[in-house]
C-alpha cells in the first residue's frame, strides 16, 4: 500500500498560481476566498475575529463552539446570552456560529433563534470535539460519529428550523483509527440537508497528535454529490493551503491553530491561490501593535483584570516561534494589570533590531 502523502512532504513549485478555483458556495452564500477561519473554543471570540477581519483573506469566520443546551437553558430563564455570543449580533458578516449538543429539538430551537434574532450567515454543528466533557459526559461532539443515524436526525431538524440559512457540519475522520467512517458520515451529512462538510483529518482519539491525513480527506470528495468539502488540519502556511487545493480535491480549506498568532495568514493564503505575490510577514513591531489592538478589544469587553488574564494566552500565541518567545511567555504568564502587561510587552516581546546607521 502506498504511504499516504502528507502535506509536509509535498513538493512542486510554484505555490502561487491562480488556481482558478470555482466559487465555494455554502447554500446560496459565496465564500470568497474559499478559506475559512476555524471555530476554536477559548480563542475565536469577537476580539480575535475583528483582528482577522482587519487583515482580510478569510472568506468565512466562525465563533467558538456554543453549548446549545446551555444557551437554551439561559434563554428559558431569561438570563444573558452565553459569553461566546459576544459581538455576534453586530459584527460584520459572513459569520458562522457553531453549536453542539445531541438533542435534535434543542439544536433546532437554538438554531432558529440564531437565525431569526442574530441573523447569522451559517449554523455549524460540532461533530468533532474530542474533549471528554463533551463526548463522555454529554454524548455530543465526536461521540456522535458512532451514531450516524442520530447525526442525521440532528442535521435534518436543524436544517428545517434554520431554512433558508445554511447548516453545515464539522467532523473528524472517525472516533478512532479502527472506526474511521468519514465516508459513510459524509453521505449522511449530505442526505440530511447540510450545505457543506468540513473534515478535520484526524480521528478523535488523536486529539491533535500526529499529522492530519489529507489522503483520507480527499477520498471523501467522491462520497459527496452536491455539497462542498472543506479540508482542515495542519495548514500553517500559504504554500500548504495552495497545495491542499491543488492536490487534494477540496472545495475550501479551514485554518485553525496556525492563525492564532498569525491572523494575517489568511491574506497570505488567499494571495497564494489567486496567483498574487504572498504578502510578507508583518514586522515584529507591527505584530506587537496587532497584539496590543487585540488586548484593547479584550479589555474593553472584560475589563482590565479579566481581560489581562485572558490575554496572557493570546499574547503567547503572537510571540510563538520568535526569538525570545520563551522568555516573553515566562513573564507574561504573571501579568495581572494593564501596566504590567505593557511593561512586559515593552521589555520582552520580540522586536525588530534597529538597523545600523549607514556609514557615509
Ligand atoms: C484551542 C482549540 C480549540 C478548538 N475549539 C474548537 C471548537 O470550538 N469547535 C471545533 O469544531 N473545533 C475546535 N477545535 C479544532 C479546530 O477547529 C481544528 O479542527 C483543529 O485544530 C485542526 O486544525 P489545525 O491543524 O489547523 O489546527 C479547536 C482547536 C483548538 C486548538
């Protein structure tokens, strides 16, 4: 058997050519460019999404996953919206809100609410979360991959409740290496009326270990007759996004971890697939300014104490893989006030070396 080719090992320049991709359509909505920002719990909140929008290049953005049952309970008790819906009402579109649960009725009620009241562009269902609180405790997320019939019920109820707003599904390849069933699931997803399928090329028990299997993602394409396939996993450069489109037969791609400290990656990836020069990485000073803008948005919402605490992890993402990142991480892990945050950034965030004055 041939060893599956992984994105890491692909070669074959050039990696910036106009691929002349057909438009990615999710229902009636055109996602242009066909590059999606992944939902990431704890990260893809309103502040982060504004930063991503600022750089451009992402055709569709997504919220963090929202617990549908929790939302429904809050609603029935006339409590506030979940924090994860921060900004959703007023934010630019397109925007997908991702929800999870295993009860078709609860999902349908919440979906309807998101469509009617929030007018979201897409309602996405999480069938990929491997976290025990979601799988073992709530029999949701990737747990449902072992119950295709139930998945179908959830999707069709939600599709009916949200029409004409599209409903999409995000899955993994299966629960475990021995129970890979993404091909079968793909059929169920399509037949139940979903408007697109996103596949993270790992099984749930892998969490984030190993490499995403893009051969398996690609294989799923032949099981879909009408709806687009969006591939996800390990896309951390414009070149890899280019290769994913060129070599793996996907209609769209979704970027997750790599965009956390590099929200400009979408613009770079979009340029690569459209045959334009890939914009360079922002200078370190520009990256620092981007992080400070992010900090401002977070503090505006959560206040100084909670905002600063929350920003520690984002700040680490921005510093990641840069000279001095470890040192910065160590210091930023203890900041509690605005003053401390700015001081640590001033002293320790990786910065551009001032160029030597040119001798005349
Ligand atoms: C911190 C974190 C939070 C995540 N939260 C979600 C989530 O809320 N919903 C979801 O469908 N996937 C979630 N994921 C999975 C990502 O969307 C994506 O499928 C996965 O990270 C693989 O893509 P990548 O290799 O580009 O990171 C999360 C991943 C990370 C790292």
